[in-house]
C-alpha cells in the first residue's frame, strides 16, 4: 500500500493550487440510505490507495533548513516567512496567555526582519467570533452574539496596539471573505470523498443548553450518563453531522509528524503519537437547530460548520484562498497546548485531503499559572494584561514575558515579584548604565587620554554574542536569548564599576582618565550591541537607547552587533566613541529627555493581583 507522504519539492511559486484538484464548487449531496451511523468513539479507519496517493503542493526544491526561520530559497525567489498567532475565541476579555502568544509571534517576526532584512515577513493574527463558547458568553451577557463578539474583538485589537504587536493582517471568522473561503474549502473537501454524512451519538444538557464533550461525561451508579461537574442526567440524542475521514490519514500524519521541525518543543510529539491508537473520524458540522452563530454547510441548511473547523481555515483565508498564494505553507503556527490535537492531526489531514502542503511547524506555547494553578477566566485567576502594560510599560512587560515565559517546554507561574525584578534589571542595569556613561562627571574625566588597554573578558563576550544569540533564536529558545543579553549588560556594569568612579570607600578615589575612558568605551558598545539584539523583544526602548547612543538608522542591523579590533594592537583609540557620547549627552540635556525606565515607587505590600492594582493586607 502506498503511503500518502510529502513529495519532493516542486515549485516555490506554485501555492496550493499546483497539484490539488481544480477549485470548482462541488455541492454536497446525500440521501438517507447513504448516511452512515458512527459514534464518538469510532474505530480506526483503514487507509485506501484512493486516499493515500494524492500529490501535495510543495514549497522548495531544496532540503529543509536546520531552522524553521531560515529562508526557503529557489533560484530568484525567496518564500516569505509566514507566522500565525492563535485564532482566539472571543468568549471573554483577553488575558495574559493571549498576550504571551501574541508577543512570541511578534518577536519571531521582528527577529526575522532583523536577521533577513530583504525577506518578506507575514504575521497574521485573528479571532474566532463563532461557536458555542461565544454564544454562551453572549447569552450570559444578555447581548446579541455577533455584537458581543465584535466588541471583544475590538479589545483584542486594542491589546495588540498597546503592546506594539504589528501584524500584517487581522482575520476574524465573521468576515465575508473568510466565510467564502470556508465554503470553498468544504466544497473541495466533499469532492475528495473524505466527507460523508452520518448519525452521531451526542449527550445534551438541558441546564446548559449544549452538547457535552466526551471528556466531561461520567457514568452514574444506575448506568445513566451524567455531566461530571454537576451530576446532571444528560439526554442521549442521535444527530446528523458531516464527518471527515481523519482515520484515512494515519500514515500521512505519521510522515508529517516525523519531520524534525514539525513540532516544537519536541516533547509534544510523544503526546500526538499516543493519539494514533484512537485516531477516528471527526465531525466538521453540527445541527443548525442548536441556534449558534455560524456558517451554513453548502446545500445542507440543516447543518452548520463547526467553529473549530472554520477557525482553522483562517490561516489560508487571510492569504486569499482559494486564489493561489506563494506565501503558503505557513512556516510557524503558534498555538496553545489545548489546540495541539486539532492542529497536529485534523488540520494537516484536511490540507492533505485537498492536495495542499501542511504547515512546516507548530510552536506550542506553555500555560501561565498563578500559584501553581492554570490561569484562565474559567478558573477565575486571570491577570489583566492591559493593567500590566499601563503600570510597568510595554517594553518591560514584553521583556518579562519572554525572559520568564520563553521556556516553552514548561508552564510558567506568574509572579509579580519576578516581574518587578525584571523591571528593576532594566532600570538599574540597562537604563542606569546609560546614565552612568553619559553623566557630565564621566565625560569630563574621560577627556585627555584617548588610548586605552584592551579588555579581553569584555571583548570575548562581545565577539561571540551575536552568533550565540542567533543560535538561540533560530532554535526558538527565547528565554536563553534574553539571558544572554542580560549577561552582557551585567558584565558591562561590573566592568564600569571596576574601572569607573564607583569604588568602595578606603581606596584611591582619584580616577585616571584611561580608566574612565575604558569604562565608557566598553559600556557604550555593550549597550549598543545589546540594544540591537533587544529590538525584537523591546521595540520602543531599544530604539530609544540607540537614539541616545547617537547610532544612525543604517547602523542598527544585526551585522552591526559587533566590534572590530586590530589583532596586533594592544590599545584602542576611543576618541570617536567619547565624542559621540558627549554629543548624545548634550542632546539629552538640551531636550530634557527622561530616563528610559523610571524607578518603581510602590507602597508596602502593593502588588498586581487578579488583573488590577490592589494593596495587600
């Protein structure tokens, strides 16, 4: 039996229409005699040659690069980098987990532009305004679902604006172009014979007005099926749905998951492989009588397309599907752990069914917890990200979320003391080092002697930092990249203190000019290089620092994050660096520029808890 596996790369410009069947609309048709009966625990399907020999569109003639962020290049064309954030359900206000995922997407996009300035980068974000969760939340708020969802979508947009997330497109599932793309996708899917009508057993809750997922069911002592959380006896119903033959794509999914860059962190691969033992067909529609907002199934008014299916199509509707696109496949889908199975199993199989290449990689974000418990609206422990942004500033919050939450192989516990510690680092080490080297006293003492002795420790650290930084970023090790930058800043502060005017009492406080000049020179370049590397993480303050250091716009690229020394020289002429710093100091004084990070002045026991600034007992 032939396996349906990704074929050799064909044509980078092909888009998804190169090797899939024509994109004409094919109406869904069925009769009662053709409807199958399935349960929610149907057995694994048997793959057939018909479903396992279709070619798929591919994106390069070359073997995959070692990093998912490295460009795919063929002849005169470089494929644009395509990054997507999660498509968020708008059943409540955005919380810290939403902001964390958005910042990861924005950091990767900014880093790619920094490293490959000639490469086009697409960052797509979006919201899902359809589905039972949104309808239930709207009903609770006593508001029309569409209007309710629209208001919450505007809150997500506002959060992105305030946190300086810069997407190239924002997609939402009530958009007409998106709904047309969903309908087209379903029409083409039906032609593949992977879509079929069936009756499925569902359990309905009268109290909650919804069908209950299997993992929330429980069998009581009398044999009845109940809702685990409340004990309510549920009503068994057989409902008509449209099913997708996911079970036919076991071999194809295995081949995709075996690709080294398919899942990050790699530990999630084990979780997905375990799902193959129970891989079964899945519904992509539900009865329209449920009353939820949604997109009707073409030629079957009794059915509505599931919102989870619709939100997946957002990734290609944003590119103009079903029209050809040279941007696909997505290089990185950023998703939460709760959406892993739908993105690692259902989404690739749907694409393979219509002859389209699956995404190149899934980046799975960790959960944020509070005191060890998952932070979410349901648990009642959310932290309002907009409150954090207003109080600590955009760049400090972005830095903290990446430095503490950039270890994607584990959950991160939100701790206000850790956030304030990261803020204090930016204030006392990053910002204050600028104040030290640009002070009038330091400038006056640096005048006179321009030749200084080289510092091997600082030079060794500076010489390797760019390459190590790129290695961490290419491996999506965001926290390690932040730690690397922090180490350089801390070392620069130690060097300045050792050479500069801040000596312990009892020592000779009379400074020699060469000592001060050395302190200023190495601190200046440490701040310059670290600010260039911090651009993806802190887009505002890093550029403000480079402005203060009098760095021109043409000297802020990744290739500028170095210092060139003459190998045979034991001394350095620092005249130009000192003069540049003096010009920057005079400009800051003339314009009365504020400090980069103001010190926090918190009252005793004051902290941010549960999304608002409160005072402790």
